[in-house]
């Protein structure tokens, strides 16, 4: 595994990119304050070629059933790319481009490109999946772990968003297919935002950070004490079965999320 550690800087913002650890963003510091939970499984990892859980790890490709490893039994979760080592394509002071070639257990050839671009008050993450071979269903998403507290005895983060609906969650943690009125947290739930993802995290008197995306799906997970997750993605959990997006030689799948912040 590559131990390469890329640090981008812009103004008083710094971001760490860890190609060898699943292509994840390992840290984001604003004025020296770390916003992301630290640890090799945390930071913010790319979810690709699927997001969240696939029921029983199985999805249909035409008439063929494809089986993924059950890494969250009885389901498969969060794609395969977070377990791989990515390659560095290009690095400048404030931007890194890394790539990952899809390999077994994913049954199709394809390449993922992840662009991490920093400004003094924003971070833009752009991911694309392309193929020169067979077409296949895929999803793109990001799984950031934002620190619930920034330390210094300040108040915990507050989440503010106005989804159009919540995906009803079954006992198996997967959407049932019913859309319901959004319920109060705590959440491990998928929400629909047809106008685009727009979630504000506020650490009172410290920092406000907006997570936005043109995509219309976001999973919010705040059942852990240390961190809250706001996960923009191109489809709901189990979406390879319920709402597949096709990657073809003519049409890659691409998505972007923008995190922008301001001091309070």
C-alpha cells in the first residue's frame, strides 16, 4: 500500500489526501482546527462503485445476478474503492487528482478519477467513473465523518437541512421504497433533496460549513458520539437494484460535492 500523504494548502485551510488508504481525504483543517474525525477508517472516503448497502450483496446486471462480498453482513456496503490503493495522477499546491482502476471483486473494468480542489474557504470533490468496455450500473458518493465537537469546550455541531422526503428504512437498514415525511433524528437514513443536496453544519460561535451537491440524495448518520456523517450520493442505498445509473463507453458517471465554510 502506498504511504503517500498529500497535503494541499490554500489560505489557512489544509487538506490531507491519502491515495494509499482508499483515496480518502484524511483531514481538513481550517485555521489549524481539524474538522474530520481522525483514524484510518474515517476522514472522508469515496463510496464507489456503489453507496451504502446492497441487499444481500446482490444486484442484477440484465438477467445476471452479481454477488459482492458481504462486508456488512448480511449486506455489502460502500463500494470497493475505499479498500484499494489509488494512484496519483497530478498534484499542485491546492489540487490533487487521483485514480483507481476497478478490480475484483467488482466484475467490470473501469476507472475512477477523484479530484480534490481546495480554496481558502471551500473544498470541491469531483468523482467520475468511466469505462472503455462493457456498460455497468454504478453509484458515486462521499462519506465524511465530521467531528461532533471541535474541542475547546464549544457546543456540539448542529445539523440543518430541509429534505423533501425521507426514505422509509426497513429493519434491515435498507429503504423499503416508501417515501415518508422527514422524522427527527438521530438518523441513519437517506433523504431526498430534488433541488440538490444542501446541508448546513454549525459549530456555534466557531464555524459554519455547508455541504452541497447537484445530486438529490443524502444519507445522514449521527448515531455515534464522535462524529456526524453527511453523505451526498447519486442514488439511495441499494440503488444498484432500485435506481441504477449506467456507466457506458460514451457516458461516464460524474458527481461533485462542494463544502464551503465561514467563521462565526
